[in-house]
């Protein structure tokens, strides 16, 4: 079984990928691995990475899937900072009941944010 060196993957990211806003290459110091998983029986790895552009300060999240020689990357621009992404990555996922409660509260929302935040 082939284990992937995450540091090499991050170096590749810094070399190959650029900021979607200003086209600056990413620096490895600004890349943070939020989640990673490597398959035991297959040459596969999955990474969730956050990065801030050192030039324009925009933030992106990368979802990287490595399957043998193939690397698939999905990039999404985000307003989450590194600090936000670290804080939220440790939280549990929303349950179905949470979604229903949000839906019900939005249906009864009259647009008065001051009143809503006082609760």
C-alpha cells in the first residue's frame, strides 16, 4: 500500500494552484489541513484544506481526492478565516431536527433582526 506524504501534496498545491481572485500562487505557510484520510488497502487519500491568499487575503477551501495517479480538486471561495475553519471543523454536523427548527423559525421571522437577536 502506498502512503501519501501530506507535506509533498501541500508543496504541490502551493506550486500548482493559484488564488482565484488575484492569481497569486499559494504559500505553504498559509495552507492548513482541516481533515485528511488515507485508505488502508488502496492508494487513495482525501484532504480538506483551507488557505488564505497572502496577497489579497481571500480564503478558499480545497477538497482533494487522490486516487492512484489521479488528483481531483474542487476549490470553493469562502468567507471563513483559518480561525473560523478550525473552530467549525471540530463541531458536530447539523442533525435533521436542527434543520427543521431553523426552517420553522425562519417561517415565523418578520424581518426584525433587533428583536430576533434580543432572544
